């Protein structure tokens, strides 16, 4: 498994490689993602560890899901993803821990296990989920999910199928950690 330090370096290299492969300037990526040119430059140099929100915005603007971006940074094309080898990433802003469960980067299905600390909120713009069918299954604890203006309070065992991509926020309003699975299927 790649360490957090190595993953940060790989993410920096991956963002730069995908941006240049798509023929985008830093300014064009900044405009498409809503992330400043200065922050993109810091991320690409490895001088800043991006938050989940920033990575989500960059991934969406690059035509990838956050999972695809992280999987590319991992460089893992295995057909079996052993738990011990599944990449973990911790958001420096919220402490949320994201585990990429799905093996490799080539399939249409992505499974992501998330541990959201008490009181934490993580928001993603609609573009993060463009071209995907999106479901959230709460495994432990409670999750308040904001789908645009609609709020869904979910408990353990509840599963939410989202409609067309909208800005969304994952919120743990409880005093316990929330663990949930995000399921994404590429439709485009």
C-alpha cells in the first residue's frame, strides 16, 4: 500500500499528468474547477496537500471521479483489492478517511468506504458526480446528506439513490463516527 506521503506526491504528479494530457492550462483548469491557479500550482508541485473538496473539484473538471483520480495516483491495476492493500486517504481539513475498495481503475463501478468523524462536513460540487449513478449506503452511525436543497437523515442500513448531479454535502451531526459506502457507476 502507498503511504500517505507517497500518495500526496503521486496525486500531485497525477493531477499534472492528466491536466497536460487533456491539453488544459492551469488557468483553464482553475476556471473549470473553481480552484485558484495558485492552489493548483501548489498541488502539482506537491507543496500543498489538497482537501477532499479540492480534489473533488479538480477531478470533476478533469472528467474523472475522485476515486479514479486517486486510483490513478495509486497506479494499481489488480483484479483483487485486499483490505490491507486498499488505498486510504485522510482529508487534512476534516479528518475523514476514505478507502478505495474497488480494485484497479478500469471498471465502471467504484466502491468507496468513508469514515466521517463526529461533527465533520464534506461538500462536493455537482461536477464531481457528472456522468455517474450515485448511491450512499450507511453502514454504521448516522449521516445527514444534503442533496442540493433536500436533506436526507440516514441511519445504519439506509441506502440513498441520488438523482441528477447536484452539489452535495456529507454531514455527521452525531457524536459518533459514521461509516458509509459510496457506490458510483459511470454512465457516460
